[in-house]
């Protein structure tokens, strides 16, 4: 098949993924139909099903597309962190490796990534989707970070590390949502859209939280 035949199909496929991402982020899974997605993408009604199958498979494809990018970037950051630190990585360095690819860089201002982060916030807060889909798409990488934190804090119990991660995940989810709540609360001093500022504050706060369990063990 020639390039002139394949290029339009690739464009339509991407358009469908972009449209589905936007629709799912704005309306949730149950509030969206394949008809809505086709209309938003500007394609024939049959094409979302043709390329991706039923709505649930398209939902998974949307989540996977950027999850693969984020997971690869975070694993590279973690590998760099561990290679530099050797057998004694610092908690802050691990937290930075975890958050930096998510909250810094030019991509965070792109509308597609904003839609994706809003979608992740929706999924992670959903009893229906959170446990299943976050486990499917992100847990293998997260477990590697948990292992690194164990290496950094061998004296801290696993239960404490998992609860500390739970708090980090909650802060990250709220940051992804960009609800504007902190804008109102701070009277404009803080901006929920300023992910780089959120990154620096989250690193400092969550590092102190993780470290507090080690300090408690030393008492």
C-alpha cells in the first residue's frame, strides 16, 4: 500500500484518538458515545469502531497512547537517578524522577496533554475505573519507584511507604485536574495551571512526608 493511501488513515486515527481524549476528559466514559467522538473528530460514524473496536477498547487506546510516553520517560529518569546514586539513592531524587516528566516540559501546555491529565484525574478518582485501569497502565512502573524508595529508606516499613505514595498520588491527581481551586483559595497567588510551580512544591512537601517516617524510626 502506498504512502498516499496510508497517510489519510493515520491522520483519521489520530484525529479519533484526540477527539476521544477530549470527550472522555470533559464528560467521562458514560457521557460519551462513538457518535460524539466521530462528530468531534470530523470522521464517518463507522470509523471509531473500525479502527479501535467498541467504546471500551477506544478508551483503553486513549489511555495507553500517552501512558507509554510517560512510563518510558519516568523509567529513564529513574534509571539515571539510580545510576548516579548507586546503592544509596536520595528520596528527593526519586520523587523528582517520578514527577519531572509529568509536570515539567513544553508538552504540559499543549491542549492534548491537558485533556489527558484531566482524564487521568477522572480515572484515578473513579471507584469503577481507578483500581483497574491505573493498575493496568501505570502500576508496573510505580512499583519500580516503590522499590527505589525501599532502597533509599530500608528502615521504613512498606505500609508507611505505600501510604506516603498514596498521598503523593492524591496530590498529583488534584494537580492534573487543574480545577482552579487553588487559584481562588490563594486569591490568584497560585495558579493550578502552573505545573512547574506545583512540581517544586510537591517535591518538597512529599519528600518531607516520606522522610518523616525515617525520622520517626530514629527516635
